[in-house]
C-alpha cells in the first residue's frame, strides 16, 4: 500500500478509493465522539475527513456537503455560529 501511494497520484482510482474509505472511517470516529459529547474531538475527525474528500472529490459532491453539515452541527452545539 505504501509503495502504491508513492508511485500513483492521489487522484488514481485505487488511491482515491482507499482515501475515501479512510475519510469515511474518520466520519464514523467523529460520530462516535459526538455521541459521547466530545465535540472538539469529533470536529477534528470531521475536518480531517473533509480535507481528504476535498483532495479527491469535486467541491459540489454531496459527501462534502454532508461533512460540512456535521461540522456546522458541532459549531451549533458549542454555541459558535
């Protein structure tokens, strides 16, 4: 896997799919932290997921909108809106 990342560009389908899977896992971890009331930890995972998705997906992709919605929800819970 490491060799693949060094040889192939981040937009290659194999790498892009792997990175999207990692971004999805980060969303799930963020969800778990939010359910535990650890909003700042959840926010960090959502932001990392967003960073990965923005490298691969177009800005109008629905998955990016979903992450922005998660981030907005945390800011609302923290009173930072």
